[in-house]
């Protein structure tokens, strides 16, 4: 596997996480108040994972000389 392919896989994961975050955020207005902390935790955790995927993809692209 090349650095480019590896970076692409990380970006694919980031895109999937972004869609899941969007779906969870759409639920914010409809969940009972006692479930909000759990939903916020899930959103924040997935956002951290998304940011890490993007960061690693950029590092891999730099190694390849694409950035």
C-alpha cells in the first residue's frame, strides 16, 4: 500500500465519521434532556476521531510529497 492509498483510506474514514456526526447532530432537538449528555459525548468523540483521521491523512500526504 502506498502513502497515497493509505491517506485516501483515512480520508474515507473521516468522511464516514462526518456523516455520522451530522446524523447525530440532527437528533439533538428530539432527544429527551436526560439523553443529551450521552449524545454530546458521542458527537465530541466522533469529532475527535474525524480530526485525527484528517491529521493523519495530511501527514501521509506530506510524506508522499503531495502537500
